[in-house]
C-alpha cells in the first residue's frame, strides 16, 4: 500500500506539471504491456497447437516421405534427451516491431483521449447533487461518438504502420470493424460508468488504459489474426495467378 501511495503521489505531481505528456507516457507503457500479454497468449496457443500437430503421425497415403522422416525423427536418440528441440515446438519469436507500433499508437492517441475526457467533463459536469444523469450522458456520448471513431482509428493506424495501403485498410475494416465494435459495447459502457462516476479526472485515462490492457490485448490478437488471414489470402491469390494452363 505504501508503494501504491508513493506511485499515486508521483503520478499526481507529474500530472500537475505536464498532464498531456504524463498521459502519453502512461498510455504508451500500458499499450506495450497489453501487446506483450497478447503476444504471450499467441505464443502459448501456437506452441500447444504445434506440439499437438507434431506429435501426430502423418498419414502414409497423404505423404509417404513425411512418414519416413517422422520415423527417423522418432528414433533419433538426441530427440529423446531434448538436446535439439524441434523448431515446430518452439514459440514464435517476440515481435518488437509490433510492440513498438502499439506503444506509438497509445502515445499518439493519448492527447486525443485527454481532450475528449476534458470535453465530456465540461459538457456534462458532475456534482454531488447531480451525478448519475451526467455520468450516463458522458457514457452515451463516449460510446456513440468516440468508440466508433476509436475502433476505426486503431485498425487504420495499425494497417498503415504495417505497410498496408488503402485496399488493406478497407479489407481490415470490412472484416474487423463491426465485430470489434460489438465487443466494445459489451465491455466499455460498464467500465465508463465506473470511470465517470468514481474516478477523478486525472485518473480517468489511466483507469481506462489499465482496463484497456485486456481490451488492447484483444485488439492485438484480432489485428494479428486478421493479418494472418490477409496474408494467406494474398499467397493463395498469387499461387492461383501463377498457375499456367497446358
């Protein structure tokens, strides 16, 4: 508790001096934590799938050569001692570029979110005499205006940062926008009720960003899954284009 109190006091001091910069750094750090969580989840899942797939014996009718290689691997004494781990059972390497993109996005979006919360605070002031109705108005405005914009901004920024063009942005938005917005409405209205009713203004964005670790991890997983889908579609399209009729 003493450590938490010191951190809170230090945060308040930084916020009083440079509120926007404090929010930008906080958002970047929390975004990095969220993507690290997402990449860790992905690594664990992929490792489990690869171990399961590698442990299954291939079908001789499908690939006789694969059966022979599988048998040689199985009889290799080094494999029994796990001196040479198979690459298919290893987790994928950590993507530091992806981590940087998420941290940069959180850093750049913090001023927009900060101004937005300030706008809501001025437009719907909360007092001891009247708290519930203004809080509900803030939540409604936030979810009807900022949430659709925020989801669109995220997928657009991430796709462009990954090197995608207009077509890639369109495909990402077409496939992911409405499912993500639907997931947003299942979580954030309740979070924002707590945020606007109970949190002082200087803690509203950090609170949202902290809860957003789970949300950003979900976005990261969704974005990565869609990237894999788009890449597979691109490769399939290229392979089909390379087919030559006799």
